[in-house]
C-alpha cells in the first residue's frame, strides 16, 4: 500500500480502497458533510456509514456536493438488526438508498449476526447483489462460527467481514479463516476508541516520527486489513491518512501483534442484546 487510493481486490473482482472514513455517531448538523468533504479533499475514496448511524441523508448530500465523480467513491452502508429478515432487509435497503440518494451501492453489510435471522438477511443481500443493485455484499461482527454457519447455505461467499480489530484484539483466528475463504477483513474502531496511551505505541511513534494512531493504522494495512478510522476533525482526517510514506519493520510488526489481549471496546458478537 503506497497511496491513499490503493485498493484491495475483493473475490468478485471489485476494487475496494484499503483506507476510508467511518462516520459512526456523526450526527450533528452539517458535521457528516464537513467530515466527508475534508476526507474527499484529502484523497479518501471510501465512506462507511450504516442505517443505525442516522446520517445516511448527510452522507448522500456530501457525495452530491463533492466534485469527485460517484464512480470513484466506494460507499458502504449496513442493515440494522431490527430490519433483519428477507423482506424487511429488502425494504431497509430501499430506504437506505433513498436517504443516500444513490442508484447503486458499493458494499452492503449485515451489521450484526442476529440469531435466527442473519441467514434470511443474507438471502436478501444475495438477491440485491444478483440484481446489480450493490457491487459487493458482506457481513459485520461475524465470528468464525457465524461465518461457518452462513457459508453452509450461502450461494455467494461474503466479500467483506467488518469487525472490531486493533493491536489489543488482533483476531488472528478470524483473520486466518477470512483469508482462507477469500473474505476481506475490515477494521472498525482501529484506534481502540482513543485508548492509544500504550508504551509500545509511544516507542514506535517516536522511532518512526509518527503518531500512535498512525502506527496502528499502518499495522492494519500491513496485516492486509482494510481500515476506516472515524474522525470529524479535518486535521485528524488528514493525519490519519498520512501513513503511506513509511513501513513498519517485521520486528515491529511482531511486537505489535504480540500486544493482543483479546480486549474489546465494543460488544461481543457472541453476546449482544440489541
């Protein structure tokens, strides 16, 4: 990965940027538009939202107001848990598309593995994919057991699995399983919700002349994990993306990999109630 526009090729041939902007909890008036405008001006070409974030309209406005052509921007949204099921997912997709103001989507994800529902939800995503309404489909917050269960009946293998992923939760088993099944892993909360005051990160930041956040984001990319740090601050948006002019050594990557504590800052996909 040498530049912000570099892409990974999903198993169906679609090109997905390695790096993008997440807009979770960005709901204040004009906040999401301003964040996306800053990101696109910086060179970002991937925007990740979700129905539950409540900002799809703002994302749509930002995309329409941008001078960057639609076909150069990779847009992701997700179906929320209360809308899972076959017919309800199809309706939820239509609602998201109306809010976004788009005629096609780049990536549609199942937000969480709702027991008893995610297989029917996946059938709906397969239909949307086969109908050409979305270029790629995937899941979010799926453990290996959820993926195995889904793959037992799926006609289309998910292209992406977006999960909590950072040095304190490096999900090695899941990463290996996804690689073996040609599912691209993507990181949410890559910056550990700001919990970056860790000695290893401080030492490496000093060594490379980078911030702790930049060290973590570079680690993501060198582990071949797509990453979408969230920020509304233009300076931080630019800083997060300034990770293509250095490379972590094998020893430093190993040291970061060794930080794993299986520590979550978000909910456990095997045990959530929303």
